[in-house]
C-alpha cells in the first residue's frame, strides 16, 4: 500500500512544499519507506512509498519519464507488469528499475488512457504531462485502490484519502447534507459523493482528465470498463 496526493492552483498560484508535505504526512501510514515531493509552478505531487517489488531508489516516486515530460504518482500493483514490460521494450522503451510503477508510466505514455484496458491489477494513479499541462487520474476496474478528488474555487486536489486534502489550509470543510441523507437512508454511499462537500470519489473503472492547456480547465470523467451480463450461448446440460 502506498499513498498519493497532489493539487493544482487553477488561479496560477505557486504550489508550496509545506502544503505538499502536510498532505504526505496525513497519509504517512500508507507508506513508511519513503516520501517524495515534486512541484512546478502551480502543480504539486506528493507520494508515500511502501517498497515491495524494487527496494532501490530507482523505484522512488514521484517518478519521471526519461525525457522529463511526465511525472507519475501511483498506488497499487500491476500483476502483469513483466509481460507489459517486455512488450514496451520491444517498442523501444528503456527501463531503469524493476518496479511495476515504471511499467505503468511508460504504458500510459505509449498507449494513453487505453493502457488501462491492458492492466491486470489494483491501482490508483495520477500522471502529469508537463508539456500539454494535462492531468490524468485513473482507478482500477473494481475500485480496490481509493482515489478522491476535490474542486473548490480555484483549487483542484486529489489523494488516496480525504484527510490528505484536508491538510490544505485553504480547503473549506463543509458537510454534504445530501450525502449524509443518502448514508442515513441506505447505511452506505452509492454515488460518487462523500460526507464532505466538493470532495468526490473517482468511480471504479473510470479515468479523469483535467486539461490545463486550454481556457477551460474542466474535469472530464470517462468509464473505460463495466460489467457485461449476458445469457449463456447454450443451455447448461442437466
């Protein structure tokens, strides 16, 4: 288990180390083996690491592509990363670690969001493209790994746990009364709401894109996977 967090000041204000470290500290229990912070302009990413596959520093996060264009923070495990690594090497990509995080990074670079259909695993991630200024968030098919996001005024934030976003001083804490009613009615939340207003959960089997390169920084959600129920092609034998 690892933890990821980050935020973007949509108004253009600088991301700061203190806020990012506070976000990382809030989820320190998710990753006792290391902390990583990266920021550039109004964008900041934070990560808490639980080292499992590759214990070396080469597997530390935030992880950068070789050309420096992409930055990844990732929580989870890609079970078929060795097969994908071989396929990506055949396509010309070089790897500097033995971790599945780097395989995910180059899979997303090469195939874009379509890479999600190739993944066998449990995952939540955030990928920042420094060139196009585009953020990609993704979550596994069954939502095993958590990922929350928040849009409040000129602030956009995301994290493995809500408490990481609550570490941002400017984020207002307000109870979502509709979500509370939903919880009292069903003893659960079945929508993407949380008990905090403006904080939502990224649904399982979805990815989200935030384009900062244009005039409108709107978040677009896309379902990449869903259940398909169908009758069997032939009747079962008695």
